[in-house]
C-alpha cells in the first residue's frame, strides 16, 4: 500500500475526494499528473475533475490498484500509447 500524504488524510466530502486529494494520490503512485489528467479525460470525459462522481470513479480506480501502483502506471501508459495510435482498449 502507498503511504498517505497529508492531503489524503483529509476526509472525503460526501464520500467524494477533492481534486487535490485525487492528484495527491496520483503523485503518491508515481504517476506524472499531466499524463494522468490526459488518461482520465479520455476515460471519464473532460468534466471528471469538476464532477464529484467523476472524481469518485477515478478515486475508486486508484484504490483498486493500491497494492500495485506499477501495474496502474503500466495500464495508463498502455492506454495512452493506444490512444496516440488512434485506437481504444
């Protein structure tokens, strides 16, 4: 499991993370924030970061990979490579 940063320790608002909490977790996983935002825009649509439900979906996916951050980085890298070739997974 990845160690929590101070931002992660703040309570979720109505069960949903703030954008800052989400991006802190992304950085804890060693993911480049710009790459993650591009991945998330593609996966959940451009409004994911302002929509509490969109952030919750992103958070839940991060949680699923909590024991395998490298696997999540690999997944994102693979998806972005496919996207750059005009394909989808």
